[in-house]
């Protein structure tokens, strides 16, 4: 039986149970807070931690975080009671490369952007006001150029933002893994994506990580609950139009999509963007999944109708999503569909198996390595165990 027809038959047989069950939440995670030793990063040893100085603590209300990093540039954003700061960019040896003044970037938000940088290059940046240091130096590494022998490394995590013990435990597990950047698969601020929830469940929990690792988030349905996601847009400094965008890192082309609004303009842009890339690998990430065996499987049909043909026609290698609080892996028409909503929110149980190659109701995150010839994904659970591997 054709995969789509097979899926429809299974949906008819159990859809009523999904409607009755809702999210079908499992009990909250109450595991032991095991000690996790963060990875000793060479870049921090060469630059510093980026911690606030006493002067910085008196005025900076959101620690610096990296945004929109490319092979030749990056943006550093932070919240500040005063807009008078500037950023000094140095080589690890101390030579000044550039200086840039802070510019308004949103409500109480300032940012500075550096361009004309070298690819795959470590710099040290520091916030300064006049002669007064507001932060210690911190590392900043530009995106890797394509064609390198050394693999790029990145992680992805979904449905994180509720401040739970599980979210904090997964964040600790992530700190023990080497990666250059992180993808967030939506729902970073439960329940309603307010400014306070973003601050408490996103910027505060990942504060130390964001000082030296850029984050690329996709917007989730919970972020849309407050003024159509305006607090999310106010906080992010991403490639325009921000709710969907693309970037390259090494030999991989990444595309963030907005599954909460499946408009014709976005779909046309997605198709054109995927067609023009020459990268060896294509990874698309968004919040809602196209396939799932959870109680909300019937809801995936409209997402699938909007995006699946574009993904398959353009030979996308992996589609990453969250929304369902569990892990599943499917392969349909040569596209690997990964459901990864185990970043901290309360887990869901399954309602059957729609040809899933792997299933697990467990908190987890994804870890990747990629070169021009190989792409490998590992799934690490809340105990640090590898529960699935996908080599391509």
C-alpha cells in the first residue's frame, strides 16, 4: 500500500481516540539531577567566559547573545539600561580587529553587527563603555566554510521552554557535547510566549551558552499566543523576515520555516530557496511535525499538505520538528522526518505506530556532525545514553 494511503487508513482507525485523548501527557520527569561535567571549550580558554563585570551587572538586564552568524559576520545583542556601550572585537592574541557601537534593535534591546570577518575563525569580543569593561572577553567563531575536512557540529532541541527540571537537565547534557550552534524547534516559552516567559525559560536558562554559541530558533504555536508572537520577534535578531529564513554552515544549508502560518508567500520562498542552494546537505526545521504517532496525528495532515511536496521535490535530507513531546523517526519519499519535542516539556505517549522507524517517549536532544560526504545524527536522552543514530 502507498505510504500516504497507509497513513490515512491508520488515521481513520484511531483518530477518535486522539481527539478524546488530547495531548495524553505522561507524568512529569522526576529523575535524579545527576552531575554533568560541561565540556572544556578551547575557545573559552583562549578568550574568556564573557561574564558580566560589576559595572555590567549594574546595567545589563539580558546577557549578550549571538545571532545570525555567517562565514563573514555575526550580530551580538543584549538588553541594556543605557545605549552607550560598544563592542570590541579582538584576535585571541589581543590585537583589535574592529569596534562597533550599540544600535537599537527592539524594545530595551541593543545590538551590534560585524561584517567582513574571516570564515571558520575564532575572535574574542567584549562589551565596553568608554574605558569601563561591562563584560569579560568571550569567544565568537564565524560559520565554517564549505569543503573542510573537519566536521561541523550542531545540536537541535524542541519544546524546551517551561523551566522544568527536565529542561534544565537536558541543558546540562547539551553542555557536555561539542557543537558550534544550536537549533531550537519551537515552543521555547510556555505557555503563551510572553516577554517574561521568554526571559525566564529561554534567555536565562541558556544564558551562559548563548554568550558564545549562536542560536537559530523556529517559532512555535505557544510563542504565537501573545500578540501573534510579537515578544518573540522583539527578542530575535535573525535573517529577514525572521519567522522563516535560511543560512549555511559548512556543507549544510539550513532553512527555518514557520509552520504556524503556512502562507503562499512563505511556501514560494521555501521552494525557491531550496532550489538555489548548492550545499551538499539540506536540513529544514520548524515546529509542527509532518508525521507522528501521537494522539494529535490528525493535525499533521494540513502541515503535510503545505510542505511535503516542496521538501520531497527539492530532495531535502532531514526535516526536524517538535510539537509532539517525544522522539520519532520516519523516512518518506527519501526524506528523513525527525520528531524531537523532548527538550523539557511534559512527555506524550504514542497512539500506535505510523511506520515509525524509531519511537521513544523520553526527554532528549539531537547531536549532529557533517562534512561534504557524511551527515550523522545521534539522539541523546536525559541520562546521556544514545538511543538512536542516523548515518547518511
